[in-house]
C-alpha cells in the first residue's frame, strides 16, 4: 500500500534502529542502508560510473528477483532507478515485499523516459491511483532516440535554482516516487482502458488532472517553501557526507565478502534516515549551521516542527 510521495531518498520514513536494504545502489548508494544488493559487480552498463559502497555497508552479489534473505528480514528496502531495468518486474516486486516490511521505489516517469531514455530500461512506469503501473517500453509510442539527459540531468540540476525546486514541487513529473508499507499494489501491461490510455493515447486535460490534481495558491506556496528548505538541507547534508569506496577499495577492506550473510547481521550504524529521529545537539552528520538553527527553535523535535512553519 502506498503511504507517501517522498521528495527524494533523504525524505524517507526510516526509523533510527531500522535495518535497511538497498537493491541496485549503483554509483550513489544511500548512506543509511546497512546492506547493498548488486547484480552487476563488474559491469557499469546499467549505471553512471563505477559501483560505490560506504565503509559501514555490506555488499551482497545477487539479483533483485531472487534475494537471498529471510522473509521480512529488513525494516525498509530502497530501490532507486532499478525496477525499470528488470526482466521480471512482478517477481522483483514480490521479492522486495517478501524481504521488507516497508520501502521506497523510484523510477523515471513516462515524461522522464522520453526526455532521457536509456536502452537498458525495459519498462515505463506511472503512479495511477496509488498503483504502480508498468508498461512495456517497446509498446509505448514515442521517440526514444533523442536523449536530453545532458540538459535535464547534468546541467539544469546544478545551474538552475528554479529547476532544482521542480522535482520537489512536482514530485512525479520526471520520476515516480512511491513509498510503501505492507505490500505494493501494481499492474503490468494492463488491458483496462483506464490505465492503458496513459501510455498509448494523447493526454487530454482530464488525464493530466488525474495525474497532477489542481492545487490552490496556498498549497503551491507551501510546496515551494518546503522544496526550497529541502534543497538547502540536501546541499548541507552532502557537504558532510562521508566518502564512499570503489569496488576495488571495498574488496581490499572486505576480502571475499560478496555473498549472502550466512550468520549474523551487519552492524546497525545508528545513522537515521528520517530527520525527525535525529538528536540534533549530538549527531555528527548535521552541519553546525543547521544544528544551531534547529536548536534555536523552542522545544524543537527537528524536522516535523520545522516544516510546520511552511
């Protein structure tokens, strides 16, 4: 069941002591993850740059469709830009919900796939009525030969402040961001006209309003202010983030450790994934300027009260 549309991987509802798995981390693993599952250790075709791992994380060589873990072994499972590559997305989703109690899935949206297509992407994804709806990319009309990724992925996110706000004010314009708990409601290649028309027909105003419901001015202003706060917080967080390791550096640190953990769990790092679980006065990853700002708010419990201002 869908529970929210996060602004990014830094906006997830992960508790302090949750055990977190990330499937297909690529070259930008989530720091909060305790265990990483990667199918392609020596093949960078499916990612931008080489595989990266943080020192505290455990790397497991496995496919998402056959995860070598017990049922509900993880409190939270992150799948960022992975599902669209799968040869068997139904099995992928079954496995993710089998080993995890809750989680987060992010994929390019239909518009995102048009603007920066990847040959390795098998599926186009939309969130329709809180369902993850996947459609075979080869069956969806559109020109996937023109790749504008240099503009939309590599230039605007670093040069244009208004563009930086766009993914947070319109969270599912370029990407599908789906946080779930206790299962995922999904459809693959639906024949029902209500769902298939979004992939096969020209969008009319009714279809646009279904995916992007109209909002009032106050809601728009609140979203914009929250997006600005998130962009600033993300910039500060990245400046404090620890350096990740290359695959070769990880091998040197953990020789031969690429299989499913047979006994015991990797150490829980205690690094929280949701800002409301953080002790701002003591946590080493919180920049001083942000810590001072939050602690100046009387009786602050961090992000929850901070966001109420907006």
